[in-house]
């Protein structure tokens, strides 16, 4: 029995059905129905994927070798002192200019022949990363579009359900939140402007007990990490999953909300499984619950920042000056005694990402233990062993 869905499965189903998702209102979990005294009025409506073979199944999508467009970050508006329910990582279209540099440059070889081989290896890798990026964004767009179609159907059939969809009776319409950001707020005009490069944000689960990255399994009564270090998976350990850790004060620590951004950084390669479990109906509106079931990270070691201006923008600012023209003032220097991050190359200090004005609210759930599924052990992705990055 097929337990996960490939990117090609999603694309094939979209060509056949257009909308690849459906839902099961009869199996919805409504907190007010379960407990009329519940302080939360929230309903969880299971999502299902319409496979091209005619079967309906859980929306658990397997992917590999994707470049992330940001470090792992807490959602905008999260309580800085509390433990966020999840962190976000971003995906967006990446040009060759975006990908090149950092870890993705040819190493120097001893002979011209070997250098040609090395140059081709890196070039082929970048071509593959860009192709994978394009396919993954296409799939995320299909999922987001299908989710919005399902939400429209739920709103239309609201009166036929045993639960209320419109939780806030004062709302004229039910807000539908999206994993795709297409606009940003222009603070000068206070109006939304369209993003040339839309941003998709997906969630990394956080254990609410202590802020570690992963889930608490009620079934096994233990913490289960969901992020693994692909650099540590090799022939010696038969490519078995190795939970990701970072050094803090010289000691290895589990990933948590305070240190994960130093491990999951811009342009790292990731693979794993993303689960789009259900639609959440709350007083805020409708949102799609998503979370990484398992995530394998090949960390980008070279510190780099996400550019906020393209090369063409920079050239235009120079008044159309050629790329070979020297700097107008080599002695110009900006000094800020309080700005240590500008000197040490800290990624988060310089990574300027468009503000998400459509941030989803946290799901309301008084019984939101991380996981009660018996089958919650992350599976090793075949792509890590078979999907070679090129010989070094």
C-alpha cells in the first residue's frame, strides 16, 4: 500500500482532476462536540489526496534535494518569551545567480582536465537544484490552489455540516489563510504590492514541552526528533537517520527554537516528507494544517545571505555602469560600533525576507499533544542514498 505521494503523483493528478484535494466532513474533529465546555471552538476537517489511480489517501508528500529560501524562523507575531508551536521555512523560485556561490562553487583541481570535470559536476548539480526547485514550487502551488477550492466548497456547504464553520458570527466572510504569500505591505503607502517572486512557507513542528524541534509521541511516551543531519548519514552507518545537533558552548545539543536557525540556514539542501493533514476552522478563519513528518538537512556551511536586490537593480542604481567598472569610492566605509553582526557574517542579521502580512494564526486546541499516531517513526528517504550530489 502506497503511504506517501511523489511530486510526479501530484502533477499527474492535477492534470487529471485539476483540484487534487478533497475532504471528509463526517470524520471532522469538533472540539465543542467532544466537549461542550471547551474554551476553544475549533474544528479539524481531514484532507485527502485524489490519486490518479482513483484512490483517496492522506496528503503525505515525499520530496528531495530542495534549496530552502530562509533559515528556520518563528512565525511573525509569536510570543518571544514563550515556545512557538512551530517554526517556518520558506521556499521561492531561485535563479542561477541565487544558487551559485557559497558551497556551490567548483573546487580547485591540479590539472585543466580535472578542473573541467569539477566545473561540470558543480554546474550539473546547480542545474538539477534549479529543476527540483521549479517542480517543488509547482507542486506547492497545486496544493495551495486545491486547498482554496476545497475551502470554497466547505463555505458553500456550511449549513449541511454538524459543526459550525463560521466561528465568529460577526465575520461577514470566512478568511482563508494560505501557505503562499503573493503580496507584501508597502509601509510608505500602507497598501499591498504584488511580489514578483511568491513565497511558500511550511511548518517545522516544535515540542511544546521544552521547545525542541520534533514531536512528543503519546503512543511511545517519548520525544521524537523530526530533523536529521544528512551530512552524518554515510556508508559507515548504512545511511541511517542521525538526529541533527548543534554545538553550544562546546557541547552538542538537540535542535530547539533557540539554535535551529544556525543549522537550517539559507541555501541548505533538504528532503523528506510534508504532511498536509487537515483544514482548521477557528475564530480566525480557515487554514491548512501542515508539518514536516521528517526532514533531512544537508547544511549549507558557507555563510551567505539572501539578496534583497538583483544584479540588474544594483547596476541600475549605479546609473547603468558596466559590471567591470571600479567602485567610485574605495575608501568609503560605514562604521557602526554597536553592529557586531555586520562584521561576523551572521545570516539572520542580514537575511532580509519580505514581511508576511498573511501569517496564519496558531491552531486553537486545548488538547494539542504533538502526536498520537502509532506510525510516527520517520522513515529514511531513498533519495538520500540514491540521489547523488556529484563525486567530490
